[in-house]
C-alpha cells in the first residue's frame, strides 16, 4: 500500500496547542487540541506534542508525516527556529525547531503565529513546502526540502 505523505500544522497557544494533519495541497485531514502544559516554564510542551502526534497518527497506518510547521508566540529567529522570548509560556532563547525535529523525526519550520490570521501552523508548513518545491523545480537545493 502506498504511503500518504502528510504535513503537520501546530499552533501553540497559552492554553491549548492546536494540531492538524494536512495533505500537501492544504486539505485538513484531522484536527485536535491538547492543553498547553506551562509547568516548568513550558519544558514539557515539545514532548507532549510529539506524544500526541505519534499516538494520533496510529489511526492512519498508511500515512507518514514529512514536515511540520509551527506558529509560536513571541519573536522567532526564522533561520534557527528559536524563540527569543515567549512570556506567556516562559521560554527565553528556546531552541524550539531543533527540539521538535528531534522529537518528531521530521523537518520543522517555526514562525511567529501573529503573521498568520488563520491556522498558523497549517499555513506555515504548506507555504514553506510549496516554496521548497518551487525551488527544486528551478534546480535549487537538494530534495526533499533543503531549506529546512
């Protein structure tokens, strides 16, 4: 059976983390939420996201995640995916991108959630993947998503 390649959209809020499995063209397959765990200055958020994603993905055995996009509060260094400061969560100089990539095992792009009016995580990842594909069609980069 051919594997379906999906994207993961994540919107980190102060009370909930909204998640979605998305087809590469942008169609949302499944949405759900988990509470944002602010204990220990948010140090459990990444592991709880990864656990929830892995458990939820079990419902689709023929699907595989190929990339994730996350909308996060506060100023973000887009190149490194680090959060300079997220007051409502307790992060300062937090390496969100690298931690999420390690926890999920897929490329991740992180950007400020205020740049996107609706479904920021979904919009971030689908826009980024589409731009990466355009670069590859022009002969720039290395597959699958060199810009990650």
